C-alpha cells in the first residue's frame, strides 16, 4: 500500500517546487492573467528545472533520474498552487514527450527524445479535445485513415495549448469511429503540414494566461512513420490515466491556494469585535475545504501509485478525476464566499482561482507526467 509519509527526496521536491511556485509563478500570475500572456522567460525558467531530460534515458541525451507518477503529482500540485495556466503552458512539451517515451518505436525515440534534452525550450504540444458538447475523450470523432504510406487526418480540435508557436503537434485520432479507445492513434504533425489550419486564439472564462487554439484538419497528409508506436500503436488509456492523475494533482494545488488564502483572511478579518473565522458558518466552510483537499490528494496519489506499479489505474484515475473536478469547484467557490464582497474584486486572487478551478470539469489531456 502507498505510504502517507513523504520520503526525504519527495519532501525536497515538494519544498523546492513550492519555493519556485511562490517566487516565479505566484508573483506574476495576476499580471499574466490580466494581459493574457505566457512570458517566454517563465517558460524558460520551468524548462531549466529539467522536467523532460530528467525522465529520458542517457542514451537519448537525458539524465534518467527515475520516473514516478507520484513524484510528478507532488511537483505539479505545488506548481499549480503558484498558477495553473502558467504550469500547463510551461509543461506542454511533456504532452508529446511522454507518449514517445512510453510507446514510441526505437527509431522515433532516437529521432525525438534528444530534442527534449536541449537547453532551449522545445515548442511542441498535443491536440486531444474536440469542440462538441458531448465530447468524450474515449470516443473521439477526429479520424485517421491509412492509405499507402500516408495517414490522412480529418476533424477538429480545440483547446490546444501553445499551438500558435508549436513546431510539432501530437494529434489523437481514431482509425474507426465508435470503436472506443482500442482504435485511437497518436500522430506527430509538423506545423506547416498542408491540410492543418490553426485558428484564432480561443477565449475562455479562465486560463487567460494559457494560449489555447482550435485546429481543423482536412485530408491532412502525414507519413505513416509519424504514427507513435508504429504498427503497434499506443496504450491510449494509460496516457489518459497519467493525464488525469496529473490534472487531479493540479486541482489540489488550485484548491489549496484558495483555502490557504481564505483561512488567512478569515483569521485577520474582524466583525463585531472578533475574527470571522470564529463564526460557525465560516469555520465549517474552512473545515470542509481542508477535509476535501486531503481527500482529493489521496485519490490522486492512489491513482499515481497504481500507475507507478504498471497496474490498471483506469478506475482510480476516473474516480479521482470526477471527485476532484466537483470538489475543486466547491472549494474555490467557498474561497470567494468567505471573502464576501471582497472575493468578487480582482484585488484578491480568489476570483482568479474560481475561474481557473472551473476548467477542471471540462479539460482533458492537457497535462501528463
């Protein structure tokens, strides 16, 4: 069974990421949200932390320091505590790196993995979400068809992070509509490939700092050698489970940020001669926030623990995904309520966390570990 006590190296990871999130992400989060910008300097600072090369074997140019979904959950919780939009954007290269690392052919690993070990940020991303009210990541409508030595992609994607600057995009598509996860393939598409059109930047209620774009594919022709895993393909559900475990950890980070701020405010804000934290209604809300955050973290860690053991984590990651998306919305809403009228003012960050926290109920596949 997983331990509830962090090991010494995990404590170091946690404290290091928390300090980085405080000084490099939290300090600029509001300005980036207001201006809808993701600074290149911030991307570089996250890239310099070595998330990608640390996971890549030495023969491909990496450091091979060991890969752990639990450690990744610890790291991204702290980064998302700093800011969710900046975290997802800066970690976008992993959206392409992890599938290649897990399921790529030897030729694909030799071609692509060294690029993730370079000193300069490698601008790549992945496209999984589709602009449908009934979107289900386990039932994709974007199709890929093999004809001779080429693959032809047709369909639409949305919420593709950093698509405007990405040199390559990993596109998820199904070889047979309605066949479920068994027919999903991942194809590497170059930016200038005919038949792929990147639309104008999308605007959402939250995630303002994260550049998100729609992409349309019309008979987009790609060499079949760009299919990750070759004829063997990928294990789509493992990638989805990795993503969900990571997103759940990020939800914990956003929820914790709102809780901690609301708790400090309630202790300092006085009404009728006493801190509002002593009022039963406020105290109960804070207690519920704290309780649910711990529950969310345990669910995300359990899913990550199963993934580290190469077990089927579909049930655990799905339960964590559903629970964390619901509880995050409640927690960030409580954060606004505890501040009262101040919670609705941009001078306080709880309204930002409310807008960003709302995204967890809709986003899929925007992070992996």
